[in-house]
């Protein structure tokens, strides 16, 4: 239950994305920028793993990079986001609608992550997994349920 709402929201987001201008706030982004994809040396760092790179509004990159702060308490999340945006905008401007766009991309990422996880475990039998894999499966299933409930509650409020 609820997957129809996911498809509807995904269609809505796809339509919204077609309205975004390809302007100075749009370009090639990594779209998987996370610590595992950064190699650090003594005096520099290098980004790797560009298989998800695509042309999107730059705010989409911010949503991916900031996804983990969504797990924080609301006041901590707000403070971390404010500090990040302050630093980012000291170097590069953001569109006036950045906050709305960020929320839209957070939602898009959550739906896609949910769908990828569901697809990955389709037709699997955790009863035959080794114990470590069963634990991972259970963690993923719990995370999917929490994501689903959170999104359905958010959409109900809207």
C-alpha cells in the first residue's frame, strides 16, 4: 500500500523538473558526492566514481551531499543546513527558490532510494541468507518502512 502515491509523486516531480531553467544554476554534477567517493592525500583531495554524473540544477548536488543531515534532530539539522548554505553561498550563488528545490530533490532521492532497495530485494529469500546478510536485509526493510511512513505523512500534511 502507498506505492501508487509514490508513482504519483514521482510523476509530479518529473513534471516539476521540466520547468527548471538551464541557467547559471544548472550544469554537470557528480550526484554521488559522499566521503567514500573522495580520495584524500596530505595536501589535496580527488573525487572519484562519476557513474551517476548528470546535468541537473546544482541544488540537486546539495541535496545528495546533505542527505545525512536529515537524520538529525530538527534544530541540529536546521543549524547544519544554515552553516552549509552560508559557506556555499560565500563562493557560489543559489537561485531564489533553492529551499523549495532542495526539499523537492530530497523527496526525489528518498523515492528513488526506496525503489532501488525494493528492486534489489525483489524475489529474495532472507531465510537462506547467512546471519550477517539477514541482519542487513532486516535493516534495509526497516529503513524502507520508515522512509515510506515519513513520506506518506509528509504528503498527507501537504
